[in-house]
């Protein structure tokens, strides 16, 4: 304060030389302008304090949401419940946000308590609790992001208003400004213009450092405060951008991992289809070989020649070995169907569609019509069936683009899944003779895709029907028993 008073006193003494009254008015105007600008810098700094706290709280919410997503991803991948300690860690982080929520939205503490209540669900409902808590946190993050946008917009409007007031105040004194010495005018007005540019840069999220023109610059303390404010805000924005980029990268990696595991499951299903085909062949071959073996046994008893009996005995031994191999193929070809579990139709099909959408061409669009209901179904089997049908549809639309439609509804005690596209459709021969393994119209096809789907559906006690969609493309309809 003493330094500012000395500076203002020197300015007043210098301005008294031309006209006393004009100099006094100019000094008062300059003092008011500097005071207003100092007040502007002070209020701007005070506005950034809650904004900085809010950014820290927002980062905590994002970290909690990311931790829950990691727990869910691990739960789906390993099919095991998260450790209570991990869930408790997330709950502690949320409790810390509750203890210091001064910069949060008024509704956020209630949402955080709701999320903590979901996390405290019994062990058997931990998955639903995590999903519910994640939904609440996502909604809270959206609300907090909107609050942050509003606060920044208000700060910018306040800065622009303060700048407008300062500019208008200066414009109201043009006559007095004519009598102000060139040195004072050059330093004062140039500093004000520069400060105006700096405030505008803050509104545009540009944080360039400001340096005084010389040692006598009257706005040097304001520049110093501005530089401190800009540095803090720049660090806060950079940290928020880094957290967002990290979250996006982790979500992308998790999606790629899930897709890779889905491909491994599909490869296993293909091998199982080959094994089933081999088992069918073994079943067909075992009966005639058994008849041949029985005939050779009878022939061996009727032969008198010892050498011929030995030869027939060798043949019988080989046939018995072949029969044992065929029995082994039959035993390995048996498929154990998956036990049904309660699933939500909209959630199950929606998750698969969203996951599959990451690898789709931009020219291919997926539209869904999913009923929000729960019943008992073989969850993993149904996911595998839907992935195969979506892959077949996307391959049919590759190069040209088009539309894929997925509908899933419950009709009485039956769940009905329909996947259709507007591509070339199924070959006429396939529609007439039905689905057969190792029969494909594609140059690079193995003929196992639809055969795998048929095998999985039949093993689960369901039915599959292929036909033509209203758009002229392929349409596959799956029905399965769907009790409550």
C-alpha cells in the first residue's frame, strides 16, 4: 500500500504542472482505474479458488468412476466377485469427497451417498451394486462438468463486464486524458490494454505469462498475481486433460481385451464344432465296423487253417483299435450346455452391441430395439451367438456399408432375438437346405459360423430360423425358453 501511494503521489505531482484541476481529476481517474483493476485481479483470483477445488473434486469423482469400471471389467473377465477391500477403497475415496464438498453441486453429496449405499450392497449383489454406483457417478460427473462449464462461463462474463466497465470509465474522461502527461498515458493505457488482452486470454483458456514493460510499470503487482493465477489454472487444466486421456486409454485397452477374449471364445467354439462333426462321423462309422468285426470273429472260428486264423485275428485287433478311437471321438464330442442365469435382455444385448461397435466401419450403423426385462438364459452362450450374428452381418456389409438391426423381446416364456441387415442376404441354396457345417459361399469362409450358432442354440434348447429381412438382406431369428 505504501509503494502504491508513493507512486500515485508522484503521478499527481507530475500532472499538476499543466492544469491543476485537470491533473487532480486525471490522478483520481487513474487511481480509480488502478483500484478497479486491482479489484478485478483480486476477484478473479478468488473465483479461481473454488474452481481449483472443484477440479480436484471432479478428478476424485473421475478416479472413483474409473476404479469401479476396473472392478467391473475384472469381474466380467475373471467371473469372480471383487475383493471387499477394493470396494472399501472406492467407498473411502467417496467419503473423502463428502468430507470436503464445499465446491461441489448441491445435489452431489446426496448422489455420492447413494453410490456408497450401492457399494455397501451384500456380497451376492456386488455386481449390481457396482453397476448402480457407476451409473450414479457418471450422472454426477455429467452434472459436475456442467457446473464447471457454468462457473467458467460466469467468470468469463464477469471478467468481460469488468473490462467493459473499465473501458467505459476510461472513455468517459477523454477531455481529462488530453492533459495527462505522455509518460503516464503511455504506461497506464498500454498496461490497461495489455491487461485487457490477458483477461480475454483467460476467457479463451490461453495462459501466457505477462511481464512489466519496465521497473516503473504501475500494474506490475497485478501482472505478478495474474501470472500466479495463470500458472495454477494451467496446471489444473493440464491435470484434468491428462486424467481424461488416461481414462479414455484405459477404457480403450479394456475394450480391446474383451474383444480379444471374445475372439478366443469363438475359436474354441469353432474347434468344438469340428469335434462335433468328427463325433458324427465316428457314430456313422462305428456301426458298420462293428458288423465287420463280428463277421470276422465268426470267420475266425470257422477257419481250419492256423495261418489264416492268425491273419484274421490281426485284422480284428486293428478293427477293435479303430472302434476304440471312434468311441474316444464320441466321448470328446459331447457338449455340456451352460446353466441359465437371470439376465436383463436390454443390458446383455446392449453391452454386446456397444462392444462390437468399436470395430465397425463408420459406414455401418446398428439400430437396437431391446426390451427392458429379466429372465433366465444361458448368458455366455447368448453373447457368443449375438457376436457371431453381428460379425456375419458386418462382413456382409463390408465395403458397401449399410444398417444392422438388433431386436430382443420376451414373448410369454420365450425370449426372441432377431438380427437383420440390408446386405445381399443368405444364398438361396442355404435357405432351401438349411444350415450345414463346412458349406460357405464366401471365398475365405470356413462354413462354421452359422453352424456354431446353430450348435450353441440347439444345445441350449432353443430354435434358430434363417430368412430374408424386409430390406432384402439376411435375417436370423433365435428363440429360447425364458422363465422368470
